[in-house]
């Protein structure tokens, strides 16, 4: 069997400070006989020197394009627009299997080059549960930003911080009512933890409550955090007309899942995400309603989020290509290509 070569790429998004593999776990990969190349990255929370001390090779940012053909390129968020054909195996969050904007183009790049996408979102166990996710920290940050926005204390632009500093900010301010939808999942648990850090005990809804949604009860809360990522069509939790309900108390809405553009979006009330520069957007003026929908929330706590995620991904990387989770992820890629009409192409790396 060919020795596994993992290539940890630089993230092109300037606000992305996380990494899927922290130096301590990179050392374990190297010690197991895996070659690990790490691209230099000016914003990654862990400097390249820590990876070098762990036994990794260093490479310039963006050099994965010329990496050996059998290297597995590992990242988190979107790829740059070039090169057009993608020839390598890639591990990252592709967001391309639910007809999101740009999905067909991305899948077409893989089939054109003979590469393959192992989407981390679809790296699941036998029961369909995700094996590595940032969900807890996405929920934590989503609720934390909602708290600060509702209390008039959210400063822009956002900057990464440490949990101790963030929690100190959350402890200051008045009480209000909060609702977490999807409270039993990873993101939902994180959101509940952040509200408790802010001295708020949130109302918690999950499947039972959303099957027969009480929309007036939803609108009666001051703050709502959505942590539900639908996998099949469901009635929307909020509609644009609901914002004009005279009984609405809802003033701050945070959508952790940011499924904008997908036909499965449970909050089809906005058409674009917010970002670190402008984290909140006003949806209604009278009475006010602000939206937070940032798609890389855990990067605001990059060290904590990366450490947790890397610990979950490590055992999967140690058995890359051999475990059932990787087979399922690759099968999902093939199915997505067929559904998108991208064609199967010639996938050389499986």
C-alpha cells in the first residue's frame, strides 16, 4: 500500500484562522508513518514552526496545486477559483450537495480533473452521525454574538479571541428571553452553554417542538438562535410576513446553519450571509429585528475550536481510505455529481 501523504493547505479566506489538524495531532500522524506537509499560513492560529517541530514538512501557501498526485489535500473552507480542474483528493467542507450556489461548478471541477471530494460534513458513522464537526463552537459563538448584539455591545469588525475573554463580556448585561431551536444537537448545546454563560436560561426546542411549530411562541422570545440544518424539506420556521406580526417581541435572530440559497433552508427570510466586518444586518426597522448569519463562527475562537475538531478528525485520518466512513463520503460525492449533472468523469483517486 502506498504511504499516505496528507497536505494541510492554507485557507484562502482571510478571516479563517482555524485548522483541521493541530500540531500535537500532526505529530501523532507523523509518528504513525504518515507524511504530513503543512503550508505556511499568515492567519492560522498555530504557526508553521510548531508543525515543523512536530515532524511535518513545510511548503508555501497555495502550493497544493503542484503537490504529488497521490497527496490528500486537507482543509476546511472553500478552494480558490483556480485551478479549474481538480486532480487531487480533497478533504474539506464543500457545501455542494444540496444545490447551494456554486455547487455544480465545484463538482464539475472535480470531475474535469479526475479528483474527488471527501466532504467532512458527510464523514459519518454507521448511524449517519457526523464524526468531526465544529457544531458546538458554532452554536456557542452564534449565541454569544446574539447576546452581545441584543445588549448593544457587539463591536465590529469582529476579531478572534479566547473563551475566557468572551465569557467575561457575556456576564455583563440585562436579562432577556431566548430560544434555541435544535437544542439537542451539537450546535444547539453550544448555544445553550453560551446563553447560560450570559446568565440566561434559554427555551429549548428540538424535533418534538418543530413538528408542530408554535410560531407565536417563537416570536414571543427576544432572541432566537437556529441550530437546525434540515436534510429534507420542512415548513420554514419563520417567514418574511411573520416579521410584521404586531405581537412580535423577537429582536435578534442568529442563524448558525447559514443554509441560505438551499431549498432546504428553514429560515428563507434573508438572501445573503453577514460577516466579520458587518456581523449584524437590520431586517426590520419598526420594531427592530437584527440578523446574524456568519458561516465561519468557530474561527472567532480558533484555538478551542481547532483543538476539539482535530481530536475528532485524527482517528479518521489515521485510517484514511480504509474505514467505512471514507467509503460513505466518497459514495456521497459520486451521487452528488450525478444529481448535479456533472458526470462521473474519471476519478483516479479512490
